[in-house]
């Protein structure tokens, strides 16, 4: 998990100490190989990492807060990405369990969708 923490940047609403960032790192660290491949494709649009691994990803993986619009709550949203910028828009989920469930739904169900967010 420490290796992941070193290469995932927090920005626009999240800081290094944000619980959602810690939960995301823990979920990523606990993934099996096939799940990591799905996550990589979801985040970057590519099935493989650059030579040298995640630390060589350009631009680096950046996690930002996805704002909820009333009457919806953050838990009602799926995360979204800007694959060209390796930019994960992560709602401010209420728990690690919700984050994991929403992330896995987005990874598996959102592979073929293209939305403007």
C-alpha cells in the first residue's frame, strides 16, 4: 500500500490525509491481478502499465473529489475518469465498503461508456 501511496496524487478537494484516499489505496492494494487490470483500463484506457510500472505513468494518477448535486449524496454516484489525464473523480463516499462497491461497478460496467462529466 505504501508503494501505491507514493504514486497516487491527491488534488482538488482531497489531501494526503483524506479518508477516501486511504480507502482507495487499501482497495487497490487488495485487488487480485484481474481486478487490477480492470482498474488500469478504467483509469487510463490502456490494458498495460508503462515500462517501470505505475510510478512511470504520465501524467501521474491524480484523485480529485467529485461533487454531489442536491438532492443526491456522494454515495449515489459512481466514480468517473478522464483517461487522457489519468484523473480519477472520486465522490466523497461515506465508507470504504461503499467506495469499493462503487469502484468495482464502474470498473466492470463502465468500460464501454463515454460520458461528459
